[in-house]
């Protein structure tokens, strides 16, 4: 019998390389918007991004004034 404290090595199959054309750019897009200035859109967006990043998500935040 083998020793239960011994580590067992398992070889896993290699993942196939994905085509760049088929890889989605984003899985989820969360848009925060409103017609009025000074209502906290940037604050909400920043806090949402921080919370998602702390949970392990990759986050990109863009704050733009389109007006």
C-alpha cells in the first residue's frame, strides 16, 4: 500500500489555444448614467469597481463626459 501522506502527481491535458477573433472583449458591461450632474454617478461607479475587484473580478472603469 502507498503512504497516504505522499503527494500524487496528476497530469492534466493542456488547454487548447483560443483564437483571438473568437475571444469576447467583455463578459459584462455595467453602464451608469443620468441626465443630471452632481448626483454621484462617478462615486457609485468607483465604489462598484472597487467592490468587484475585491471579489476577484477584472475591472476596467471609464468615466467620460459625453455632453
